[in-house]
């Protein structure tokens, strides 16, 4: 009887983990499944050319390392499907309060500021994050694929500095556990 309890507890602990390795496996599984809509990927890639930059010295750069705060259920986005497959991200969010964007070469932490609904509906989600120097607005526009406990999503990120300079980019990424 003790042996069965130990086996059940071990299995529960191993299956409860949802760290970076599981995220990578989930992403690879989703990218290999049939529901990934290639026409959606093309539209994202085309929108990449229409990104709005109001000032040259405000940039959103890519990064590939998950910050320690991004663990478990979370979202991570790239500019397009190609960067996503290459694990080059522009936005990460812990689905609760903390997000990260690399601005002008510096990985920058943000805290969610709106009191919006904590329940996330990926096809229609808006939220704001802020720190001392910047504010970001996030909008998820469409779900392009769903898997077990995760969704591929198209969205937008708008970054504004204290001077009012903004940059807006299309995002393509994954939210889930």
C-alpha cells in the first residue's frame, strides 16, 4: 500500500511541473500539429513590415532566455512565426502580474496595472503593464490554434515611453501551461 502511495505521489509531482522544458515541448508540439494555419502565418509576416515606429531610438528587441519569474502557466510572443520557431521572443507574461520586454537592448520588467478580469479569454484580451519609464498595452486578437492547455495567438504590443514616443508591433505566440 505504501508503495502505491509513493508511486502516485511521485507521478503527481512529476506531472505537476510546468517549467521551461515543458514550454519548449508544448511549443514544438503545437508547431508540428495540423491546426497551425499557414495563411495566418503569412499575414503575420506581412504585418511585420507595417509596424509603427515613431522614433528610431525606441526599439523592442528579441531575447531567448526565460526570466526566472516566467515559470509555469505563461505567454511568450515573437514578431512572427519564424522568430517564434527560432525562440526569439519580444514579450513574455506570467499570466498574472509580471511581464518582460527587451527595450533598446535591456530586458525590462513590467507590472500589470489594470484591474481587468483575471480570467484570460485569448481571442479578446487587453491589459496594460507599467514600470518607471514605460507603459505597454497588450491586445490578443485571434486564436490561430489550440492544443491541450495552450493556444497559439495573434496580438499586438504597444510600447510608450515617458515622452510619449510609441512603437507598435504585431505578436505571434503561445499562451498556456
